[in-house]
C-alpha cells in the first residue's frame, strides 16, 4: 500500500510541475506583450490518511491556484498620441463583443486607435470601444460612462469677443521730461501727432477671417495733487474691412480711458463703444478690452496688468479669444484622463475623460485572452471613476505599459520546476524498483 502511495505521490508531482512549467512558459512567451499580467503557481499538499499514533500520511501535491500578478510594469514612450498607459492601480474599461461574449472588459494594454466613426477602440479589435465621460460643446465633462468619441472633425471659427491687453505706459517722453498732456486727445485725422504709444493685434470675425486692429494710447490728463494720470485709448480697424468704413481710412470701433495712481498702478478703466461689423458677410460683434485688474473699476485689492512707470512703452501681455476654422491634428491626454483635441489653429478643446476601473480583489478577475479580463464574484464589482482619484492611478498619454514579467525570475522558476519534475520521476522509478524487488522475493 505504501509503495502504491509513493507511485501516486510521484505522479501528482509530475502533474503539478508540468502545469507549473506551463504557467512559467506562458509568462516567458508574453514577456513582450503590452499590458500583460504575469501569473505564478501555488501548490498545496494532498493528505491520504491519518495513522493513529503515527501521524498524517501525505499523498503528494497538487496545483491549488494560478495567481495573477498585478504589480506595475515598465512604462515606455510611444510615438502615438492614442497610446495610453496607467501608472498605479486601475484598468481601462472596454465595452463590446469579444469571442462571442458582449459586455464590459478590463485591460492594462493601452494600444488604442480611432474607428471610422471617431470612437476610441482597442487597436485591432474595433468591436471594443474605450469607455469614458464625453464632454459637451463647452468642454464640460459629463457624468455618464459610455463610448468615448475623439474629435476627428473640423471646428468652426469663433469670433473675438474679448481682448486682454496689458501694457506699460511711459511717464517720460523721448526727451526725458514728464510726458505732457495732448490737447484735444486722440485725433483720427492726425494719428501721428495725437498718439503717445500704440500696438496692434489680430482679431477674428464670425467667418474666421483675421483682421489687424491697432490700439492707440494718448495721455489726456494729470492731477498735480494726487499724481493720477489719465490716458485715452482708441481701437481702429482698416476702413475697407469694415461695413460702412472708408477704404484707406482707419475705422474707430472701440475707445475708452485708463488711469493710474501715483504709484503707477491701474486705477480705473472705461469703455464707451466696442461694436464692429466686418465686411464680407460677417456678423456684427462686440469686442471688450481688458487692461488688467484695476483698483477702483474692478475693486481689486492689488492692481495687476497694465502699469505706468518710468520705463519706455511695452506690451506685457496680449491675448484674444477668437480663432479661425481648424482641422483636427490629434489629441493629448492629461494625468487625470482628460482628452484635449488639438487643431491646426492652435486650439485645444476638451472632448472627454477616460474612465478607469478598480477592483477590491484584482486577482479574482477572470482572464479572457487578448490581455482582457472580466469581473467575477471573487473580484467584486468594478469601481469606475476618474483617473488620479479614489486610489486609481494616473494616465500617461503617448506611452505604453510593458508586460510585468521578470524574465530572469521566470528562468529561475523554470529550473526549479524542471528539477522538481525530475525528482518526481525518480520517486516513481524508485517505487517501481522496490515493487519489483518485493515481487522477486517469492522467486
């Protein structure tokens, strides 16, 4: 009976080690598979019987569990903006059909592409769409998880409605003396003689046409007691580009004043007109000019933006919110999974946010092939939300996570399994020889 047990114990060793070698071989085969999660074998002993007064007699070993390893894999850069990698916990959520099964699948492999409808899909598996939160036309992220569509279409132009113009206006003139007040202020018929400083910028109409606008500054007042200085500003456009304008003559469409206290800080800013309709069928538009945070007009506790110091005229910052039509060129992904589509007009528009799923017990996920996993009772329900929150990791755009298999460790495991397999064969051989000797006793 004991010799028979030895045979079966050796057989159990052969069976367990062969399965363990298969696990190790699978790890080695997938060492270059993007997002692959390695596995390891767990063994447990088999109990044949309890011998009273002697002890427990074992009957070998069995493979109790193939455990999935979810440690972080190495992240490498990629030339494709649609490639994504996760740094930390979490898995991408895919929805669709795979091997005849329809539903949600989970993966660490971030090789994505866009299908014919502009949806982000698993590369080579167009039936699996990446899940996330779609943004509306204003870039506001939604709250419902669904198929994530990338912006592959062109965007319409946006007319300019606001200009931020932060300037440094001079205290002294070119001769070094205090800059005098210009009698009568700005004169459209004598721009050169009634202007102390000027700059220009580009604005856009409703059709996306660019127009060059000039802004002139003229010192109009000085308070000898308070030291307050007042300036008039005037914005003009070429007359031949404006409805009702005269070709060859500047068209005044916006004007107002700015004032500075004795410390050179922006005190007030006003605007008395700002309406213009460019020619060529463009719609009428208003353009608001902002010169900074003023102490009186804006109620700022500390002025910022435009200044008036003993320095020459300069433009510190200038920006406007209009743009020409744009063609989609690609997108970039922030650490929290926010996707921003880029266009050839230098615009970045928020189009959505990638969702990540986490599980209480990741090791309980079922492996489906194709580096895909699905939930089980053992793994628990997926905890889906934004990246970089709730314990979920960060998303890196233009990167891929490699397999987390350590090749050198797998070769060591392979050697151990091979030696254990050989030892089990020796157990069977030895038991066989002893049984043969027992049979030969009668001879």
